[in-house]
């Protein structure tokens, strides 16, 4: 009983869960799962038991079967583990994408024990509309390659990538080639010199609801990016939408007392998403 009170008190310290939307087409167990994922990735006491099915029933006012289904999927996806006679425990923490010269996100994810899985949602050669042309600094109607991918770890969807590349730089690309890292493939063919990024907060829209299993209006992180070659031409532009409850960014900045340039990027180390 004391452990139950301690666990509930810890939850209260994080703030109450948003209420379940019982009119939503998203099943109740899936809504519970969404709310629990954010808590799981903030869990900093690996030896403390997670909430029991009975506690989850009380927290969300749902049946035991509904609570069990949410937990069962989290166990299947590797976020929780169950031990007979001991209870349920948290097995992972929030994923971190660390900004450094290598931008080696693939290996960063793998180092957490949760390697990235990518699903290609779109691979199309299209004519640039006004927005795409402005983002890629090309003419309206110019041919570009559009790539949209869903990225997941432990079968949990975490991010949607949107990438635009000039058609002349990607004439020999196939859909199979971008299951890994589109940037790494580009890096092998083009002398890339700079990468620019911005990060801002946003809210989930229809695509995030569909692909990231978020509720409409849930917080997301949006990272815009662009890469230029040695001539200053944009070779890639786009953005990534991340689940804000599952991913965070960190930044490593080389410092110099004389204001000199930072060390050049190691070409072999680029594996961006």
C-alpha cells in the first residue's frame, strides 16, 4: 500500500495526465499508451516498480482489460518489462539526438539499444511548387526528389522526415537506397560544406495523428535543415517532426579563444536521418 501511495505521489509531482478523449476514434488503450510513454522516458528510478494494472485502472477510469492492453503493447515494444512475482519495470529512457560535426543519429539511436527503423512513405520526383522552390532555392516547376519517411525505435513511431533534393543530384537514387541515410548517400556524391538547422515547438496535425499516434494538438518538435555544397548551392532541404515526449536534442559546440574556425567535419562520420 505504501508503494502505491509513493508511486501516485510521484505521478502527481509530474502533473496530472490529460483526460482521455472518449469521443476520439483512437482507442482508449492507445491513448493510455501515449500518456505512459512520456512518463516512461522520464523515469529515473530503474529499480522502482512501474504502475500496476489496478493503479492504471484507477488513474484513467478504465477497465482492467484496457489497462492491460496498453501495458502489453509497451512491453512488446521494449519500453516496459514484466517479471512474474515482481511487477512491471521501465526499460528505456528518452532518446537524445546530439548535434555534433558528425550528425551521426543512426549510431546514436543504436547506442541506446534502440536502433532506428525507417519506413519510406513517399519517394517521388515532382515539380517544385512555390513553397518547395523557396526552401530549395530553385525555380518553381524545377524537378526535385521528395522523400518522406517514418522513423521508429522499438517499433514506437518517433519522427516523420520530409526531404527535398535537386533531381540532377539524385538521378540514380532508388527507394531502397533511402531506407538508411539519405544524407549519407548525398555526402558520398557531393562535397557538402555547411548544414543549417532550426528547432521550434509545434502541435500535432493530421499526419502526426496518423503516423506518430499522437492526439491532435499534442506537442511536437520541428527541426528544419538545409545542406549546401562547396559552391553554396542547396543540395538538400526539409524538416523532421519529432514526438516531443520521446525525443530531445542536445548540442555540442567547439569553443575557441581566438575565434578561429572549428575543426572540419570528418566525411566518413555523417549518417543523418
